[in-house]
C-alpha cells in the first residue's frame, strides 16, 4: 500500500468487537484504513458515557463527503447522534503533521438503559453502513483545494 507521508498506518489487529464490526468491515471495503474501534461497553450504571468509535484515515475526501452527506438524511428517532471529526497529529519521526486522521463517534447519552443503548447502537451502525454504501454511489463532482464538495 503506497500511502502519502502524511498518513500513519497502524492497522487493527486481532478480533473486531461484534457491535462495531459491520461498520469497520464496510469502511475497509471502501478503502478507509481503520486504525482502532470500540463498540462501547455497556455496564448497568455506566453506559451513557460510552463512546463508540472508529478511528480511520480518510484519503478519499470525495467519498468521505458523500458519506457524511448521505448520513445527514438518516436523522431519526431511533438513530443516535453521530459525530465525524478530523484531528491532526504531529509525528516527530517523520517531521510531518498527519491531517487525514478521522473519527466517528456514536453518542448514547440519551439512552435510558444498557439494553436501549445496545439496540440503538446496532440501528445506528446499520444506518452508517447503509449511508456509506449510498455515499459510494453518489460522490461529489469535485472536491476543491479548500476541501469543499461540489455536487
């Protein structure tokens, strides 16, 4: 895999937790390099603060934009808020700032029980996978140098 110098690659190893696996597998199918993930660990008195997430590299900004756009149409009662964000990291060894690091977080703080959190996690993961598939079919015409999508 030939990646630019500005990308760190520490691929996941071992088993992927089953609650987040469908999303991680879909992301890998579409070329996102997943670095880490967590399905959320719901304990009876401590489930609202669990942050389900996938950390990944997004080199294909057109696909990322199309995915986020498709996801925005999935807002609904059963889906939990999802946050996409980029975080730059300075790499002393390569003397470069990695700007392609992204995270998806699913927030479950509004759930009332651990069982509801699990059910809504699963519904939200399914929606994220579906919106990624739709985004892959409906990419922007261009992404300019300011990283804006043009549809």
